């Protein structure tokens, strides 16, 4: 990990949280967009676990029980993407439940907004301290 | 920035849903077209959706991979006075099910609305992010 100034440290948590929220928002958008695609499986992340991992500096990786196992190409994903277990899967193999997805999408948007508000107040606090 | 991706995701879904709506309106309009340029009754059409994976990015949109024709047989209507009636006096009507198409139309419209709201939410969030620290 790179060395962080105290100012970086102050904003780090909210930066990580906002990144994860934006990432999750994108996944939920994909679910809603593919609500009518046959065979599509709804995806989401475990936000609490992902935030814990990011805060602790852990990255996404696969468990290897044997030395010859290959690592997965996880790309730039900030969190492990999981499939949702559907309450009422449809007959074409699609597992998007529109009520659930809309609910999560709105919930995630409010959390993102809250994060921004907290970050904003931190910035204001720091500015007040700097300017006196 | 991953929020920007939502515009592409919702946009592709809106394009796909409007194409579905187009096909539905074509089916409804031709529900009574007993003949067409090839001399056969109109056949109902359906769109096929599939996931559109963007290179590198996590989210994926929707694309229409094709428009298929419904293979089910057309309805036979007994009307010996009709100029297109066969030897037994039956006319083959298009295989459009008006009730199915109406349901399809409502479903497409609702999905389109969902995507519009999704885009609005993403826009609000992005504008708030832009005004961070002001």
C-alpha cells in the first residue's frame, strides 16, 4: 500500500465506500436492464464484507487448496460478484426479481447520497480548520 | 467512473425495449392482414434479447440478437365469400394473438419506464458527486 498523508487517511474510508457503492449501483443497473433477457442471472455483492476487505487492504482472489491451482482473472472489480439466489425464478432461466432490484437500487442510491453528505461535511470541517 | 456506465446500460436496454415495442405494434397493426407481398398471411414476429457484455467493464447491457417469426399455424376462418378462401371455404388468418401482444406491450412499456428512472437516479447521483466539496 502506498503511504498516505493524514488528509488521505481522513477521506480514504469514504472514498472506498463510494467506489463500492458506485460499483454496486452498476451491477443493480445491469440486473434491471436485463430483466427480460432469457437465462440472465441477477448479480450483486456482499457490501459489508466487501467494504471490510477493502478497508483492510485485501483484494479479491480465489482460494487455492493446491499449489498448482491457477488464480482467477478478476479484472478491476473492487469486490467479489455473487449470484443472487432467486425467490421466484422464471421459466426462461432469468432470476431478476424487479421488486427486489428496484428496492436495492433505491437503497443503494440513498446510501451513496449519504456517503457524499458525510464526505462533504468532513471536507467542510477540514477547510474550517485550515482557514481558521 | 462506473456511474457513467449506467447510462450505457440503461440506454442499451431502452433501445432493446423500444425495438420490442416496435415489433408489437407491427404485430397488432397486421393482426388482420390475410396477405402480404409474398402472398402468404402475416406471421407474428418476436424479438430475442441477450446480454451485451461491454469490453473490460463489469456491467452489461441488453441487445436484440434477432427477430424471429412465430411458427405456430394461423387461425382458420370459414368465409366462402372471401377472395382468398381455399377450396373448402376457409381463410388462413395471421397467427397474431392480440391478447399476448397487449401483454407484451405493457411489459415493454414498464421495462422502459424502469430504465428511464434508473438513468434519472444515476444522473442525480453524478451531479451530486460533481458538486462535492462546494
